[in-house]
């Protein structure tokens, strides 16, 4: 990672140029940093969890100076999935920070159809969490439709105390779920979870995950180890939600999946409706006071990536500030 001078974005039809106020480092950005994502080529400006103000635009949907966040998935609006309101599965989707320059910058262009207005009561830093928080909202809402009993009655296991795991645990507490356990290997992360989330915390290096103990299991890491652990932990008749994508292939216990009637779900990002709902949840402080979020200058971005790689930061989410 390095700081570069790039030209000011060109303003295309039906697009806006956003002055970035706050942008988060995502796990997928870390995958690119590690060279594990062939879709993100070196030289690309990463970053897709953003908030900012409209600097210029060629559309009547918004106005200059308006405070916005946005959906980094650029969708077509006309395919079968878009027409169903499931635009996260758009057949023709592209993405900010993957197929076009992202938000680790002072200015970024994006179609105005992807923007969401944010209320004055919501801080820019909180608004930059809309995208990762919507991932948790979408995954939990999808899972609740598959659970046999209300989620408030369930014992829940979350594998991974990164941003999605942390936000999921906070949201579940907001929903009235008290039997939440988070599994995390990083001691700094465990300390942060203990401070900000009322839940049970397990270090899997020292403590074995109980077999067949949880009605709902979320794998927010997506490694071969966590997938296997999730399948071991889920109770017969339970739901296993796969969110993380650290490894791209693995084997799971298909015998248990079949004989124990496990529901295995995968989830991809969120719909626009999920993003809109998440803005309201953030405004209602459903994810707590967000004091666990770390803020750094964009100039410190390369060091922030190094610290995240080395596990030197307790925060599950680092926001970069361009100005």
C-alpha cells in the first residue's frame, strides 16, 4: 500500500463526485492487500465503506453539499434480481474499489443511483459503517427466516470478532438475544469485545468449542478451520450462516448437514433496502456508541494495513480520514 497522486475524478453522466469524509478498511481490502483476491489488481484505489458530501453531480436525484453514504455495488436495475429487489445478486454488477477506483481518496466518483442520503443527526464516521453493518443486518435477517424458533430463544455462536462479527453481536443484543458467544483468537480484539458487547467470549486456542450446542452459528471468517468449527458447533435442526470469505474452498461435514437437517446459508453483501434500514439502526444507536472504532488519517493508511495484518490494533474497524 502506498499514497499516490491521482487526477481529480471526471464527472460522467448520472454520476456524482463525493468528497470523502470517512472510509473504513474492510476485510476484503485486507484480502487484496494479502494478494488473495485476483479481482483487485495492484494499482487500484481500494475502499468502499464511505461517507462524504456531494462535491459535484450530473443528476437531479441529489444536490451539491448533501451528506451521503452509498451502495458500492453498481447494479443494472433491469435484470431479474434487481427487479425482485435483490440487487445484491445483480447479474451485471460492478463494484467501487474493485472494478473502479474506490474511496481511499479525497474524492471519488459514483453513480447517483447508488447514493443514500444520511440524516444530520448521524455523524460521518457512523455513516461510514453503513456498509459493513448492512452486511450483518442482511445475514441476520436472512437467518431469522430459516430458524425454527425466534432468534431471541436461540444460543448463538459467532466465529470471528472482526467488524462483521462485532457488529452482528451488537445487533443481536439490540434484538434481545442474550445467549451470544463470540470466538476470537486475537487478545486485543477479545478485550474490545468484552468492553463493548455483553456476551461470552472464547479463545479457541485455549477452550474447545462445544459440539452441537448452538441453534444459530455465524461464520464471519470463512476459513476451512472456522467452517469446520461451525459445523461441529451447530445443533441438529440449526442454521449455519456463512459470511466470511477468507478461503475460497473447503470441505464440510455433509453427513451431519444431511442427517441433522442443518440449514447452511450463504450471504452476499446486502440490498439497497438493507442499507436504508441500517442507516436507521445506526441513527437509533442499535450498534452501541461505536467507541470501539479507531480513526486515522488517510496518510497513515499503509501503516493501518500493516497493523491490521499484524493484529496490533484492538479495533475491529479502522476508519481513514482524508481531510
